[in-house]
């Protein structure tokens, strides 16, 4: 994806207020992100470990999503799979991310959830640039391009529900 600026990011959120978008944590190392190998930018908030954000290009616009999740607890799923990139991780590597719906439905408290890599590094797992702790990616017959495309479609399908 093309490199994003803090301004691009703050202007992209579809499911939080303008005030929240202005205040939320944006990574300070945007210049150092491997943009060529990213299908979307995902990050967490070091000051609020139950929050995550992602931004993806959809047609010609940027779509940002603010999400919350339950940090992994003891006895939680032993091992689980990211619904976007289909990487399997040991406990804690995958989390159920919930995103408030946009507009009135969100203000009424409706949200949508999906299991995702907790670090939102799906793009890097797909390309083998990051390896899950003891989990693994199963052998796929799809090419990397096809897997990237599938991950993107999975993510856009999630966003369509917001
Ligand atoms: Zn993933």
C-alpha cells in the first residue's frame, strides 16, 4: 500500500467520532513501516492495550477502523486462526477484535467481531517476513498473490459489516 501520513490516518476512521480520531494513538514510526509489504496498516496502543486500529485502501479511499479486544486470558483458546490471513497462532496470538458499527447503529452499541492476528501483522505472516511463535501457516496451494487477495477480501467483508 502507499505510505500513509498521520493526517491520512486520522481522517480515515469510519467508526469513531472526529474527536476520538484526533486523539487516538497513531504510530510514530510511520516512515519506517514496510509499506511495500503491507496490505493494510494495523497497530495497537501501548497506553491502552485493549485497543487496536487498522487502515486499508478501498477503491480510492482510506478506511480506518477502531477496534477493542480482550487481552488473552489463561485457559483461553489453546490455538486459533486469524480469519483474515488464516495464520494459526498459539494462545494470545489471535484475538477477537470488535469494532463498533458506524453511524446510528454504532451509537446504539452494535458492534461486529472477527478473530485477527493480535499484532495485525497479517501482511508479514503471508509473505513469510514474520513467523508465528509456535503456530504455523499451513501449506497452501494458492499463490502468494491469491492469498493476499483473499486476505484483502476477508478484511473488506469485515468492514462492509460496520
Ligand atoms: Zn492475520
